[in-house]
C-alpha cells in the first residue's frame, strides 16, 4: 500500500503519508492514485489543481464553497512550511466551529484531505511556501464563503499574530453570523 492514513480530531479530516522511495539521487513518491484512494475510502476524483506561492507571514483563508459546489481538498506543501487549518463549517454538526491544525512541510511528505464541509486556510512559517492542492469540484466564485481568520469564537491559535492578508480575507464574517 503506497499510502498510510491517520484520521485527525475532526472526522474525515485525514492525514495521508505516501510511501517514499529514496536513493542517492533523492526520492520518489506517488502523491495521488485513484485506485488506492478508493481502497482507503477517500475521494478518488479531483477536477482542479491549484498552486500558491506565498511569503512568510501570509495567511490564506478560511475559505470554502457552499452547496453542490463544496470542495474537498487534497493539500500538499511542495516547498517550505505552513500551519494548515480545517474548520468544520456544518452548522448542524456537533463539531461545528471546531478546528484542526497541522504543520505541513515540503521536507515531510504528507498530504491533508480536507472534506467539502470544512473551511480551509494556512499561514506560511518559512521564508516562502509552495502549496499544491487538488479539489473535488471546480472553483465557483458565486458559491464562495469564508470565516474571519481571527474570529474569537473559533479561537484558532495561529503561530503568526499579524499576518499579511488579502482584502477578501479581512472581510469574512465571524462564524456566528
């Protein structure tokens, strides 16, 4: 089996560790294989891949899409290091507003599966970080939503207290609105 999986505190937020094959040249790993993902009970169909390159202190999130356009995400850091966060955005869930964090690094081959019902965001801990993520649905701006990154009701313990944010990320509403 080329992947091992670990369920995290929020159900269905999954840490995936690919098997790494190393030698004197470096290493090789499969980061996605539909048949293996299906066998593990993970989504096997992704329709879009995104890439971001961000500098230290940048915070992207907390984003999600609503309804039929909700996006599951398979997140991987190819270079640098990020503090990655998933927040349960299901208002009828017993874990609504709960968050899960993990540090992802290009030096540690791990992927994070974020279910479609989670808001997702990350802040950059290294000088530069490159994040690649696949999504289960295409981006649809008319279905986009988010939560305020520093909402006291969430209480996320971000390691960066004064991040660089986009105008959009500064305008998201608190989770309780």
